[in-house]
């Protein structure tokens, strides 16, 4: 099985289109997108259009990133700190370039997903942790939490 794994596009439509152009030569069995599709880049709609088109061309699995989670939270509880400034300007700008339909789609994305390849072992994909896109499993301070997560994944995926 050959998967192409794409994560943290962060609005970089030019990079996404460059990778998209490479997909036919990579002959993937599937494309896995690990979240953070928007923010930081200039054209979130162009990124989302590319994602929709890639899903028509290849079997894809997409999960939620923390950035998408921010917009879902902001939908009903607008964050007043999002302003046209250098600190939060990207969130402010992107929020104004997303539609209700985009937010509805974000709401359908799972936080994690178990992939069942036709050959080989099952595996899980997530952006932050299996429980939250906003989690971090990196760093020394998260060692205990990371080990707890791994134990829970092993319960879900006994073959790992
Ligand atoms: Fe992220």
C-alpha cells in the first residue's frame, strides 16, 4: 500500500497544487490529510477547492486540525482577540474568507481515524492527539500523557 500523507497546508495553495501535480506519478492507493488546511496563506478557498478535487480523484481520508477547530469554536463564540494585526490577523482574515458550508464541512471531520490498509497493519492518524486536534504529544512535559495515549491506542489497535 502506498499512501501520500499531507499535513499542515496552512493555506499554502501553491505547495498543495505542486504536490497535487505530483500525485499521478506517485500512484498512491490513498491520500491522507492530517489537518490545518487553512490560515496563514492568502486563499483558503483555493485550498479547499483543491481538497475537494483531490477527493474526486483519489481515495482520501481527512481529519481535523487545530486551526479548523478554532473556526468551529469561533463560529458560535467569536473570539474578540481576532483582529487585523500581526498576532491574530491570519485567523481574522481567514474567518472572513470561509463560508458556512466550509464550517459545516469542518464539523464533519473526525479528530482521529483508524486506517485499515488492504495489506499491512492498521494505523491511526491524528493531528494533535487521538482525543483532540489541539493536543500535543511532543516534548518532555507530555511524556506521561503520551504514554497514556499510546496505551489507549494499543487497546483500540491490538496489532500495534
Ligand atoms: Fe496544528
